[in-house]
């Protein structure tokens, strides 16, 4: 820590809950962010509500400005916090958040954000919350304001925040890239095996009769004309050019069959399911859980599930049937079921049953998932899909590993930079190497 750092409390350098919405503002609409829709600076949903038409939550009160920090006052260890850099117009956040902005003449809001998200600060606030008189662990703005910190000069604050922010930006960019790759794989599966677009295109090209129930779809495909994404000839010819009626699923490609999910699933048996106390922040073997973050932690033992690029596996849990496809060996937590493909590759099976069953259904009726109906293509069609998406999955895994590496570096640099243990030039070199 430099000699020019000062010891102070956060309350001396921040402003909390500065502005509140009232009916006098007369907004025609609001965009509302609740505490449950923000975790570790990732927003899952913002509600768009029309004033006078939609029911406005009573907690929709806190106004924010670009760059403000919002930090949940309930159960700090759930990490419902973030820094809102580009808010939509008329954004209000829940009164379950405390809004935080640094006093610009002495502190940098981004630096304050990184101070607040340190594990030891979160743990400290959680302990304070657990000793509160509320029915559940909760903190007050004054608890945040009373936190002690060593504050470097403003230029050094900005430099520290820039280093950590650049790593965080790279993590977010990589996450978006993976979301795009995943969306492409899902869109291709839907086109081939749900909407049967290649079959329809082949039927139109051959001049075959189109069933009356599919005439509207045929008209849409015709109207696209040259805008349709033509498949390579060697793939297109693998698809039939006619439809046949099935009792269970209506019109399906000729030669394909209707089967049960259980026909294509192989449930893996594991000897050990890990609990939170069994895992660490960093290690060799990832442990997947049923929660929204999927990765619970790591251990350094032997992986329960053997997975690879040639033989992946996936887990069942959370709010959708399928939550994670992995091409690397892993272990699982309680209440998670590991699966592989049977008959067809795991890649195809993963997308075939994705979102087929809600988590609530799984908890009570696992057997109901197994008997749900799906359309089974030819083995050649399934293999062609696997070949088309394999490079996307491989790239996703590469990016995921890169994300893990950068997260580890960011979390290592964070306490060292904020304590002054690591100087900025050294940290910049480490960050540049990772980026």
C-alpha cells in the first residue's frame, strides 16, 4: 500500500439511494429490475411496464444514473449486485437494492464496485445480515457505509478499476460469443428436426405433393426463395423429400419414426454426489449443480463422469430439462442427473430433449420425461447434424476454458490490487497476457 493511500470508511466517499421515483414524475412507462434478475453483474430480465395498464410493483422506486452500483440488501452471499453502465430509459430498480455512487471528486465508482464484490466483503456483510433482526439475513445502507477501506489516489483507483474491468469485459464478451454459438446450434436443430425445413425444400424441389396441413409452411418456404439457406448437396440428399402422417406427432418426414425420450437416453450411474462443503473455488475437476450458475466449484479427485469431445455428456436439472453439455470430464452435485446419448450421439440427444420438461415436472415425474414423444430421424441425418455443430461445441469449450482462466486471474488480482500488495504495472502485464 502506498504512503498516499488514506484510511477511511465507504460512507465518506459514496452517496446511497439518492433519488426515488414518485407519481409526480409522470412516466408513461418504466423498465423495472428486481433483485432476483441480477446476479454477479449479469441481468437475466428487465420488465417493461406501461403505467396505467400494468401493475407496477410497489418496490419499483429506486432511480439510477449510468454507472451506478446496485447491491441487494437481502442475503449478500447470493451476489445480487451489479454496476449498471447502459441502463434503458426510465429504469427503476427494487427497493431491495441500495444504489451507490462515488463522490466524483474523491472516489471512482468502478473502484468502489470492485471493493464491494471482494469475497471477504461479501462474507462480512452476510455475517452482519445474519445478526439482523429481520426474518432473513439483510443489511442496511449504513452497514455498507461503515465498511472500512484503504483508498488510493483517484488516478490509481481508476487504473485499478480499468485493469479489473478489462478482464471482466473480456469475460462478458466470451460469454456472449458462447451464447451466439449455442443459439446457432439450437437454431439448426430446430430447422432440421422440428420444422423439417430440409425435407420441405426437397419436397418443393421435387414437385411432390404437400399435405394440406403443411401448405402454409410450404408457402413460407417458397416465399423465401433464394433467401433460404441452402444446405450442401451431400447433406441435403440425406433428407427425404416426402412426408407421412404419424398417429402421435402428425406429419413427419417419410422414413423417420416416433419414439420416446427414453429410447435415446442413457442415464449414468455415479458413486458420489458432491455437496458445497466438498468443493473449492479452484481445482481440476468441475462440479455441476442444478442452480442457475451451473458450476458449483471444483475438486481435485477423480471425475465421476468421463466426457470428451468424441463422447460428451450432459446434466439434467434446473428450470429446463437440459442445463449443461460438457466435453470435459466432470462431477455433479446432489439432485443432478448425468446423461449420454443412446442410439444417436450425445450432441443430437442433448438438443432433442432440451426444454422438453420443466424442473418442477422432473422433481415429481422423471418417468414422464422418458415417455415423452420425439421424432427420430435416420442415423445419417443425426450424424450430419453432429458434424455440422461439432466445431461450434469445440469452440464453446475452448472459450469456456478461457473464461475460467480469466476469472481466476481477475479474482487473484482483485484483493492484491485493492490492498496495494500488487502494483499497477505488474498487474497490467498479467492482464495484457490474458487478453
